């Protein structure tokens, strides 16, 4: 299972590196989206650092959707799907591998966005650093959930739009917990319970994925 | 083991896709180690039959056993590990090179990656080994497909119109390959509009029409 | 025999119970000291929300789990899950509507960023997502598996909705009817009316589910008749 | 030109209608995004009706990106591109047609989202109605700009991610003008100038598209 | 007009794609009303040559005139209106039916839509006319491509491996069609690995290798 996971993760990351889409497109998109969110809400709201964590996660969420989509697209052409299917890879391994690759990508993007939030939204540097581990866990959970939901919608008609519809509500608890723990890191407050919730969510998504990913794959 | 055990056993196999019967009741047995050519008019159901045998589309009703695995109840993953599939469309990861695609397959199958060089040589792609698959010509993609299969050496080869877009050289190579494969005891089912070129192969011909077998010799 | 009788009676009993609820709720029970006549929504909204969350979404979840478990896997479960999810959508929408109607006079707004309200709305979108997921998949076995997994993943929201009032302590009414000590905090005729409303709406769910299930069976039957026709015309394709 | 425009618009709308993706996926996506934005900002910000127009436009923007993507995907497979290219359609007509179809789709989604904003973000009904025409113009301008930028990124590697990077900044002025005119409609204020800006933007995008769309088409 | 005017005139035509020369200096003249078959090994540049002639990929250097239009300077759109293209991949709008695709083409070209029925009949797709293109089999897609061209009746037909995945019937029909087309004065360039089946057509054969013309008769 873990060998397959590493193999798949390496392949996904290599394809992503080759196209440079992350560097040239996804990250700039995130930065622009951050700026625009600030603009759309007007200075009164956005400059206010209490909106910072919320905006950060909102933008991260949309970036994550883009990346989940790309991660799924790698296997989406009918020919590729058929050839890869006949390799008979262990589905649990595929799930872990794709989640891992997605997670690495999300972390990279998350770091840039966090820097953006510190600069643009006046988020306090120290608070952001304290929040870093919780952000890491939240993004990891998003990666696992995203891979799971990606498999759920793969191959269907209009997969690219069905994916966000299904994932957004599923991400809601993650988003809330992430935002609260970030806020707690900034303004003080109980960090522990959010940590527990996030870790439980991550473990739960991983467990469901390892157990059920095979069931979701096409026929 | 050759000849006397059926690798494919279909009885009244029906496959529906959005209400349309791709296969409308196929009865078919294919013995181990044999070479069969599936032929028939456009839309007769050749591709659908091969996809069913590869476990790529689900059986709607009837009985189907491939390589000893029941298609209705068995694990499709187990089946897929044992069949090789070469389809109309280019396959593989378009953004990876010929070599990288094959390394991925070899690793996934626990095969030594050292074979890759010779396999690529055999299918005549050595000069394009570091080209990304997206940039290959139609025939070169087909050759990469053959390389992939050579690396895997499956029990049951399912080849959908393998001649299409192969050049003369490629076809000669392909015929030689078929001979080898059958000689090694594997089973081959090919769909084609032209008869195979090498008469020495002497394949069984299965004629499809309207999603059924209508001729067999 | 018993089964047939109970099926026959399901409709009438539902109607009688709901009629009783409305009669008691509108004319017999007294207005509340604080809420006035608005309290009468108490006999509609909680019962509908109960059906939406636990009875219908719950049925869909359990049926989905039973489908995924190999020993009980059958399309019956898949159909039950599908049909109850459709009914669930209706009840979630009704919950939102009755809640909003209640919220307007009590909180002064139709909607508030309250945890329970938001999570209920999200549950509604998940239920719609379930239906969209079914539409997007053609192969019955794959569709059944995928939608079952999705239903189970979505069910996490139900406890979140339930505990949201405690976790976030916001606008929405805390547990009144089902407190943790299981003592009912309302009295007399109100309690009876509440009981009738819960039982009545629950029966209404089963009535709707049964009707929807039958429709689904009819649809499948007619499509299997179409199948024979399609097979015949497909087979004749080659024979010219 | 106009015949081609109608032909193309009818084709795009028919494909969209057939897949029902708008109804089943894009609209729910918008509604969830609205809810999530509210959640991410927390009750203090979101319940505050001054954030309403901003959130409305932010969500509309993301929905618009999804739809521009779909609109471009219709012609994106290599085979389709080649066959359609050999029809030699008038590019100005194609541009107008695709913009028109996109605009109709955006209007439909916009109405639903506006209703959502009224219900969920406490946007005043009367103000929203006053703002309706300006929203219509903003969405039309987004449709025109989106089609233009769609052509710009078509066929390239990773078009699906390049598009948002380029479009987002281009949409920024539209977003600001739209948000301000919406706010003005809600809270009183000069409506006129925003109107002028938006109409000028729409006309400008249409003019650029009609003149230059042909240049942008591949080779 | 036939025969004496060149429809295609290439001199030292080079096409680069991300640094790789798809065509490495092609000299070629094709007369109006003629039938040519481009052949050569996999990767020789057949598809690239046809795509260049169709205005689908840009000329890097050299001189190229197609149907009187200079590829380096002229308007590619004008060129494209006059050529018909049938490629490897399925074309058209996958979500529209056979009929809807053809109606779209007819409207775009100001042709009467009444022809559609007979054209579909001719290519043998009548029984699938309301099927969405996505669901067609490989050969049926090819046939739809021919229907599209029949509706357009371009001056210059560029067909990339038209035989691939057509059944016997389809090939016979296709040969008859080629005869008609050439007789009507249009020019046809076909890429193929097999010689044309009907000897009566007597085509010119252009042999490519390494992105250049190496044989011509
Ligand atoms: C759109 C607005 C509303 C929504 C979406 C909503 C949703 C819900 C839900 C989902 C439940 C079931 C919770 C559970 O049993 O776990 C519930 C119960 C209840 N709601 Fe609402 N509600 C809304 C507005 C209101 C308003 C305005 C009131 C009264 C002021 C109210 C009073 C109650 C009461 C008394 C219960 C029963 C509580 C219990 O027994 O736990 N709701 N509501
Ligand atoms: N997903 C689908 N839905 C409905 N009909 C389909 C679908 N896929 C294929 N068909 C139809 O099923 C029939 C059989 O298709 P199949 O691809 O098996 O034919 P084939 O024998 O391989 O033909 P060809 O020689 O053209 O490749 C065709 O008439 C096709 O239109
Ligand atoms: N975009 C590209 N970038 C780099 N090389 C390419 C690209 N497209 C094609 N090639 C290479 O150019 C050569 C010619 O390709 P082309 O498709 O023209 O060959 P062909 O003669 O049609 O071959 P086939 O018989 O296989 O269809 C091939 O070696 C191919 O690998
Ligand atoms: Mg086929
Ligand atoms: Mg070629």
C-alpha cells in the first residue's frame, strides 16, 4: 500500500512540476483572489484583522478546489483511465498517494497565501506562526477529503462542476474549525479543542478513503 | 493448460449503456492460448465486447467469466491485473515521457525497470524515448501501447484495432509479436476490419452484428 | 395480512393525526405568555425538523450503509436511500421555511448567521448534491456505491446540527423538547399536540416514502419493458 | 455577424441545457459558496448588511469563472477545434454569440444568488431591486470580458487555471464598480457615475471583442 | 481550371513545434482536381503536413501557398473556409446529436438543412441520427466526419488516415466518394498506410520520411 502511495504521489508531483501550473497560475490566482476579497469587502471589513483568518481560508478553499480538479484530471481521459485500470493498483495506495501529492501542493500554496495575508490583511506574524500547525492539519484534511470526493465525481458528466458542489459543504466543518483555531491563535482562546476536531477529521477522512476508495472507482 | 480451458465464457451477456444495448446477448467461449479476431460492421459491438472482457464496462445481465473471474460478482481489479488492453485512444499520462510512463508501469507491477530499454527498442521508439507522450504521432502512441503490454505480459491480450495507424513495419512487427505471444501460452483477442496479414497465425474469426455473435469459424 | 392492513391504514392515520395536530394547535392550545400565537409554530417546525434530520436523512443513511455492507447489499436498499433522500430534501426545505417564518417575528430577521441555521442549509445542499451525484452516474452499481458513500459522509452533519446549539450558543432555541434529561418542558394540551405532530409528520414521511418507492418500481418496470424492445431492435441491426 | 452570433449562442445554450450542469451544479455551488462566505467571516461581519454586495459579487465572480471555463471547454478538444475552425465562422459573431450565451447563464445564476443574498445576508429587497439593472450590466460585462479572456487562454497548457489568473485582475474594476453601485442602491448615494462606468466597460469589452477576437483565435 | 493550376505550392516549408521540426523542408506542388496519397513511416510527418495545409498549424519558414492563399501572410480563416479536414480524433460537439451537429454546420455555412437527411443516409448513420456524438463508435464518428465534409463540399479535402476504423462497407463507400469528389473538380490529399483499394482512382503517391518528401510518383 505504501509503495503504491509513494509511486503515485511521485508521479502526480512530477506531472505538476512539469507543467509549472502551480507556480505560475494557482499561486498567483490565490494572491489575486486574496486582494480581490479585500477589495470586495471594502477597507472597513478587510483591513480589520479579525476577518483575516476567514478570508485566508476562503481563498485557500477556492485554490484547493482548482487543485483537486487538476489532480483528478490527470487520470481523466478515457484511454488513460483504461490503461491505468489494467495495472490493478491497490486503491488504498492510490488514495494515499494522490492525497499526499495534493497535500504537498496545498501546503506550498498555503504558505504563500499566509504570507499574503500577513502583508495584505495585517494578520499578526506571531499569531500566524502559532496557527501554522493547525493550518497544516486543516490543509491535509482538505487534501484527503478532496481526493475522496474527486473519486466520487470522477468520470461522471460535468465532473468539474459537480466536484465543487459536493466538496464545498463537506469542507464547511473544516473551514469553521480552521478559522476558529486561526482566530484563537491570533486573539487568544482555546486552541486545543479545534486541534482535536481537525485531527479527528483528518484521521476519519484517511480511514474512509483507505477503506472505501476502491468502491468509488469506476466499475 | 493450453486449449482445453476456457479463458472467456459468456452466456447471453447483455451490456446496457444509458438504455442502449451495446451487447444484446453474446454467447462465446474462447480457449486458453488461442488467437481470435473479432470483426463486424461499424457499431457492431467489437469495442464493447473487448471492454467487457477487460472489466472496463459492467455486465448488465447474463453470465460472464473471464480468466476464471465472474464479472458479475468477482473483483474487477483482480481481473484487470490479468488482462492487457490497447484501445482506440492514446492512453497513458500525456505529460510524462515514454520512459517515465513505462517506469511507472514497471514499478506498479514490480517489474525490473531494466527491461524498459529493450522493450522500447523492440517497438521502435528508442529515438523518441524522452518525448512526452502528448507529442507522439498516432502510430507512435500505438507503439507505446504495445511497449506497455510487452512490459506487462498479461494472460489475456485485448487489442482494439491494433493495425490502425501502424505503418508497414509496425504491422510486420505486430504480427511477429502476436505469434510470440500465442506461442508463450497467452490468449489474444483482436478486433479488426482487415484480416490478419500473416496467414501462419490462422486465427479464429468471430463475426459480430447488432451486439451479438452471428458468425464463428 | 397485518402488513397489508397497516399499509392501507397508513394514509388515513397520517391524515387524522395531522388533522388533530392542526386542530389542537390552532384552536385548543393556549397562546404563549411571551410568544403569543407564534408559539403555534412549535407544533410544526420541530416535528418537521425531526423528520428531516433523523427520520428521512437517517433512513437514507442507514439504507446506504446496508447497501455497502456486502451481506445486505441489494438494490432495495439503494432505492430506499434514494427515495428517502428525495423526501428529506422536501422536509429540509420545509424546516428552513417554517424556521424562517418563525425567525422573522422573533429575531426580526429571516436569516441569521446562526450555527444551526447554516448547518441545516448545508445539509440541504448535501441532500441536493446526493441527487446530483445520482444523476451524473449512469451505471447502476457504481451509482449505488458512490451515492451510498456520499450519504454516509454527509450524515456527519446531522450530529453537528444537533449539537450546534450547545457548541456555539447562538440564537436558535436550545433543546426544549428532547433535553438530555429526557424531561419534556411543556405541559398539558401542548404536550399532547406536540406528540401528535411528531407522530403525524413521521407517518407522513413513511407515507411519502412508500408512494415514491412505488413510483420508482413502476419506472423500473416500464424501463425493463423498454429494454426488451431495445434489445430486439439492436439485434435486428445486423440482419439486413 | 448577428446570424452567427445567434447560431453560436443557441448552440452553447443547448449544450448547457442538455447537461443541466447549470441547474444542478453551478447554482448549488453558488448558494453553498454564499453560505460558506458567511460562515468564514462569522456572524459579526456577514450578518452586517454592508458586506452583502461585496459577498454577492465575490461569489458571483467564482461562479462566473466556473462558467467561463465550461463555455471554453465546449470547443476545447483538438478534434472539435479543427472541425469548427474549418467552418470559417465570423470571429466577431462567435465572440458575440458566446458572450450572449454566457450572459444569459450568468443572469440566471445571478438572480438566484441575489435571492440568496436577500434571504441570507439581509440585503434589503427594495435596494436589491433598484440595483438589478446595474447587476445586469455588470454581469454582461463579465460575460464579454470572460469570453475574451477565455479565447486568450484557450488551447494553452493548463487553460483551466490560467484563465482565472488573467481574468481575476481584469474583473477587479467591474467588481468594484458593481459593488459600489449595489451599495449605493442599498444605502443611497450617487448611482449615476457607477452606471456610466459599467456601461462604458461593457461597451469597451464588446468593441474589443468584436474587433480582436479573430486575432486571438489560435493560429 | 482543373489540372493546370496548383492548389498547393510548398517550397522548403519548415514547421517547428517546441523546437522539434515536424516538417523539415518540404517541396511540393499539387495540381487542382488531383488525388494524392501521402504515405510514410510512423512519425514521418504526414499528419503535420496535412495540418499545415489546413491552416491548423503555423508555418515556421519557407514558402507555402494553399488555394491561392499565402500561409505566412494570408488570412488563415479564408483558407480554412475552403479546406475540409478529417482528423484522427473524433471532432464536433460531443454533447450534440449527429443531426444537431450537422444542422449547426449547415447554418454556419448558409446551406439548406434539408440536405442533412440524405447526407446522413449516404454515410449510413440514419439509425443513429439522434444519438449524441459522444456515444458513437469509432467508425461511426469517422462516418459523421464524412457527412460533415459532404455537407461542406470544400475545394481541398485533407483526410488523415480515413480508412482507419471504417468497416468494409465504409471503405467501399469512401472509395466511391473519392471518385465523385475528384470528378467534381475538387482536390484530395489523403494520408494512408495502405494503398487505396480502388485501382481506378490511380492516385499520385507522395512518400515522406523525416519531415521531408523523399519519393513521388
Ligand atoms: C431558518 C431558521 C431555522 C432553522 C433552519 C431551524 C432548524 C431547526 C432544526 C434542524 C431543528 C432540529 C434540531 C434537532 O432536533 O437536533 C430545530 C428544532 C427546533 N427549532 Fe428551529 N430552526 C429555525 C428557526 C427557529 C426559530 C425562529 C425558532 C423559535 C424561536 C425555532 C425553534 C425550534 C425549537 C423549539 C426546536 C426544537 C428544539 C429541540 O427539541 O431540540 N427554530 N430547528
Ligand atoms: N455510451 C454509449 N451509449 C449509447 N450507445 C453507445 C455508447 N457507446 C457506444 N454506443 C453504441 O453502441 C454500438 C456499438 O459500439 P462499439 O464501439 O462497440 O462498436 P464497434 O463494433 O467497436 O464499432 P467500430 O468498428 O466503429 O469501432 C454503436 O452503435 C454505438 O453507437
Ligand atoms: N507538438 C509536437 N512537439 C514535438 N514533436 C512532435 C509534436 N507533434 C508531433 N511531433 C513529432 O513529429 C513527428 C511527426 O509527427 P506526425 O504526427 O506528423 O507523424 P505521422 O507521419 O502522421 O505519423 P503517424 O503515421 O504515426 O500518424 C513525430 O516524430 C512526432 O513525435
Ligand atoms: Mg470500435
Ligand atoms: Mg499521423
